[in-house]
């Protein structure tokens, strides 16, 4: 049976990927999902950030004795997946991303981190603030604070660039929504064009939030890409 790991985005959790998990199970996958530390009411680890989350995925693969599972990462999850593939050659099978931001600069970090300030969310989008508290528990404010710090660090020193992914040996499928205002097609193409043999897909009428993604179409794209080799 084909194995795939699903990775959620920043200030998200594994439950958001449940609809995709169901679709992939119906297509013959054994699906694995996990919450990164500090997310989905999981306790915080000592460290927080891409390297820490990649280490957690690595440990999950070892603990479950998975043999080169495919991996899908939404938004930050795609960044984690590509970082892990770069750091641990031969660990993973196919790597699929969606809505992953690569063009991290100090200016981009200020813009994105400014959108997840708890006080602003409670004032302007209280329903979203309430959903974050429900999803992550009483530590949701700390999660947002640590995520803002991570964004600033990425802005100062991005972990992934065109030169750093050129040696990836995995088959990679990178995606973006055509209505995504956070992640551009150009920044996705810049990384995609640096990975030998990688492919690109664009989801129609799709903004950034995972809840707006056409799940059935996404699952078909993932399964179709996986069926080429497995």
C-alpha cells in the first residue's frame, strides 16, 4: 500500500487535512498525519521552527518504520518537507507541496507576521481568533508569538533557496492556487525550476486557506503523480 504523510501549515493542525486524508484513503493510500509541536494542543518542544518540525517528521518515520513514504506539505508544511528531503536524502519518496511561501525577505516577514497578532485578530476577525483558541488551546497566543519569530528569522535567513534545492533527488510536484495572495506563482516557479525533473500545478479559483482548496482535485493530482512510480 502506498504511504503518504500530510503536513499542515503554520498555526494550523492535522485536523484541517482530514478531508484530503479521506480522499487519499479512497485512492488506496495509507495516510499519516501529525501535529507539529505547539500546534493542535501538542506541547511545545524546546526549539520551534522548520528544523524542529522536520526532526519531528523524521522521528515519526522512524517510529512507524515507513519506507520512503510520499509526503504532502501545505504552506509551511511544504517548506518542512523540502527541507527534510534536502537534509535526509533517500528518506522520502515523492514530495508534493501546495501554497508554500519561498520568497522570504525582511519585508515579507514583517508583512506576514503582522497579520497574526492576537489583539488584532480578536478585534478584526474574532471568529478566527476563537477558532485558533479552539484548535490550539490556551497556548494559542504563544503559538502566534513563536510563529512570528520564526517568520522574522526566515526573512533574515531563508532556509531554502534555488541553489539549496538543486541537488534534490526526489520527484517533486509543487502547487499554488491562482488566487493566492500570500504565495505567488513566480516564487513557486523559481524553486520549481531549480529542482531537476520537478513539476508544477496550479489550482483554479483557489486562495491560500486550506479550507478553500478543491480537495478532490488535489487528491487526484497527488495520486496521479504518485502512480507514475508506485
